[in-house]
C-alpha cells in the first residue's frame, strides 16, 4: 500500500521527467517565480487555478499542457519545455506578462491569455464575448488571493 501511495504522488514521463508536485508546492513555485519576474503572484495563481487546478498532468483542449495549459506553439515561442513543471510555470507567467505589457491592463491581458492577442486586437481592445466568463473567474480568484495577502 505504501508503494501505491508513493507511485501515485510521483509520475515519470520518460524523455521529459516530471515529478508530480502537491498543490501547495506548485503554488509556492508560482509565487516564487512571479516575484522573481516582477509579476503579481495573485493574478498568475488565479490563471493556474482556472486553467488546470494547479495540475501539471492536465491535458487540455487542443493539446494544451500542464499547470498553465500552454500550447506547443506558445511553449516553443517562449523557449520552454511545457512538460517540465518549472518551465511550464515560467512560460505561463512570461506569457501573461507579455500580454500585460502589450495591452496594459489585467483584464485585457487575461482575455489575451485565453483567446490570443489577435482576438483582442481584432476586437479593438475589448474583451471578446467568449472570454468574458474566463476573465470574470480569474478576476474573482485574483481578489480572493489578494484578500489572503498574496
């Protein structure tokens, strides 16, 4: 039984070794990397929570990968390995930061994270209808984390 518990907490994907981390470990990693990159931890925690529930093993629509549900093309563009937990977190934070730098507001950056920057540009910097619920959820979680002192 002990071995089953151990095996359920450690996962190996050969070629890309991934160690399953606890939710608290993932959150701490996100906070640490966000602070080192000059990004508010509460917003990227909110994105990771909604995207994957802090689960690096999550596979999403269209092959999106990991905690921040990065696409292969985004990961390649950012120069990171999306299967590696640290890289996935770094990449997700970098992508959010790029969107924030491009659009200048959290809400538009989150919408661009969800639907892509071209969708925001085509919509004249207005959040597209299909991203409104996503943005609302992220901003609600953001306020929660801020109230927790994060």
